C-alpha cells in the first residue's frame, strides 16, 4: 500500500522541458508490500503560474529510495527520515538544475 507520509508545496526555481517551474511538491512516500517497507523522497516541480495554480505536472518528477527493509510503518522511523528529506531533495534538485526555496512554503504540510 502506497501512502504519502508527508507532502508540502514550496516555491522553487528552475526550468524543465522549456517550461519555467516556480513550485515544488516535496513528498515522503511509504510503500509496504509482502512484509517489506520502503520509503522514497520525491519531488515534482510544476509551473505555479499564479496563487491558484497547483496543477502538478509529472514530467519534472524525481524520486530516490531512502529506506527498504522487512517490517512495517514506524512513526519514529518516519520522523527520522523526514529530517533527511530536505538534503536528499536538494541533491535531486541540484542534479536537475532546480532549487527548492525551503523558507517559502506555499501551503501547510500534510501528513498521512
């Protein structure tokens, strides 16, 4: 079962496929199957052309698996992984010539 453990929108800078991206949806995603649990840090950069534009485009979607082991979801593990998410997303962003503006959230965080 796939669950978005955490997601939050932030301002961002960058261009992908010739389209300027001014927003980023940052996520921590949990996937459990057959007694195994994995977590991925993911980000989708989207145009955010105005204050109402949260249409996430998945052509600028990137993810990295950060944990995989036998077991199930753990709130303690998720809190630990959340502390790593910004640096992992920064690495992904830099590799793809983006920047997430962590000090400029567009919405409150959501947890699942």
